């Protein structure tokens, strides 16, 4: 639900995996700017695009997972703003198209 975007003080642990959630990922989740780890939307049925607003989660350092959904279109260049990321930026097993954006090259702390 879009109301999750109101949890602006949440710093870790948004786990909604394995729930067969459908529709689009709410753009309001980009308002969780204090989120540093544990953004996990794996194994659902989210479709269409990855919201560009998720690039506002610039405190994220690990555990950004959108694995195995039905996400299509391209990887937003705004994810290159997640410069604190050092591990687990997982987008695989979707229907994403196009090349990996060069902006992801800004994630120089990535190790795993």
C-alpha cells in the first residue's frame, strides 16, 4: 500500500517477500530516505517499472532486493544515486530490458 511511504523514520527491515503482491511498486516507498538495509520485495508479482523514486533511498548500504517479480522496462538511472550500497543490490529474475545504466558505475563501494 502507498501508506508504507509514511514510515519515514524506518531505517531497516521492509520485508514483503513471498507474498504474491501484485500491481506496481508504490512510488511512495522512495520517501523511506532513512532506510539503510533490508529493502526486500523479492518473490512477488510486482509488474511494470522500478520506480525512479527508489533512487532517493541514498542511505541504503545493503539488502536492496527486487528479485523474481515481473518488473519490466529498464533499470532506472536513479539507482546510481545509491552510492552507499556495498552489497546485495539484486534485480535478477525479472523481465528488465535494455542495457545496465552506466550510472550504476557510481556504486564504487559494491563488493558482493
